[in-house]
């Protein structure tokens, strides 16, 4: 939800990852089902074009997903013959041709400084240390998954036993090869941000959907109790929204109450009627609750609490001054961000409590 509303490369990385892994899945499954039947050029072309696009967008991450999955599958099958169906030689040449103009332009502009900074400082720095105060221990993504993949995460525990039993089936094996090795790498890397594992979520979604569609979700009572997550999450959001309005808006945020209440009710029925109506209808109610949560958070709360977005307040303050052009500087005092507007001869200091002229 957040990545869909930000102009960042991560959403496009998700697109290229799905395209690359989807093409490789079709090639792998075709080789498993009919080893003697040659694979055409369409899927390899999609694969290597997506790899080139992902490399231009975000560096070698998309390559990591493909390479780790390919190695894992080859080890599990004790055969790497299917890799030739990926057209690795021609595909690699095609990928290089697509990315080479960008590399040439970068070298012509900055020499080797860009690659030293990007690879040596940024990428390797994230592996060995928590950059920009984003360090977290292993297991961080596993814990966060239950929130960031909601409402689908509620069914993850119920699907896990059957996924494990089906791990040797071709489709499940491919999805696990896409998911598990790269997930372990992300857990091991010191720098962690919630969206880093986003390109792995489609594999989880397909795995859960496969088990849900076949009606093989676990009926274990202690796992079924986890369906209360459909109710707890919108309940927590409703409380958080109320607190946010009181702290940042100075009121109760009554306009958000109908949407948050409807989300809580949908989540309650999803949990309460799971045994009666089945998993599919429960998940549908959870999805409706998710839409209502999105309305509560994005369309109401964030829009009505401008102090959560200081950039808009800064732009408004700058626009109100009569000095042209105004100069802006920022500073941090006692680890609390403050902004100083240098507006000609007037200086304005602002923090969370408001603004004062000097």
C-alpha cells in the first residue's frame, strides 16, 4: 500500500521480478513435464529482458532472485540440464546489450566513482552494517510479514503444513526456490527495510492460493485460532488512528470512525464465521476489511493530519513569504528535527510545536 503511493523504484522492481520469475517458472515446469520438448524463445526473451530492466532499476537484486532459485532447483533435482532452456548465452548477451549504454554513460560522466560508491559503500555497506539506522536482527522480516502481508498472512500458518508436504511437486518446489534462499539472504543482511522482501511476496501468495483452492488448509485447532488476526489488525489500526488524531490533530477524528468501525466489523465476521462459511469467504471479508483500512489510513487520516507531512507545511510556509527567492536550511537539535527558514531578513524557526518568528 505504501509502495504503491510513492514514486520509487521498488514497485517497478516487483514488476520485473514477477516477469523474470514467471518466465523462468514456465520454462522450468515445461522441462519437468516434457524434458524432450524444446522450449521456444518467447519465455527466455521475457526473462532476460526483465533481468536487464531490473538491473537498470535496482542493480543486481533481480539477478539474485533468479540465480539463487536456479541453483536451488538444480541442486534439488540433481540436474542442471534445464538451465540450457533459459538460453543463457544468447540471453546474457541480450541483457548486456540492453544495460551497456547506461554503464557507458555513467563511466563517461563520473568515471569509476559511481560504481565505487554504489557497490562498495551502498550495497556492501548494507550487508555489513545497518545503514541509516535501519539495522535489525535476523527474523525481522518474518515477524513483519504477519502485518505487511495481511490479510493473506492469516492463512499462511494454515497453508504451511500442506506446502511442506507438497515441497517436491514441481510448482511448489519452484515457488519455494524463489522464496526461501533470497529470504534467508535478506534476513542475514544487516540493513533491513520492510519493502526489501516485496519481490518475494508473489511466491507466498501463489503458494497460499494453491492450498486454499485445493481445500487443503490445515484444520488444526491451534492454527485455526490464528484467524483472529483478521479481527485484531483492523482493531489495532482503529486504535492507532484515534491516537494519531489526538496527538497530531488535537481532536477525536470522528470522520475516520465509520471506516475503521466497518473494517473492524468485517474482520470480526471473517474470524467469527471462518468455520461456518469457509476460508474463501473469510478471506474475502478480510480483503474488504483491508480496503476499509486503506481508506481509513490513506484517504482520511493521512490527508487530515498535515503535520505528518512536514514537506507540505514547508512548501506552504515558503509560498507565503514575500521574499524571492527564499533560502531554506535544515538542522537537527538533540536528535529532534527542526527546520529553519531563511526568508530574506526574517528567520523562522519551526518544530513540532509550531512556528515562531525572530
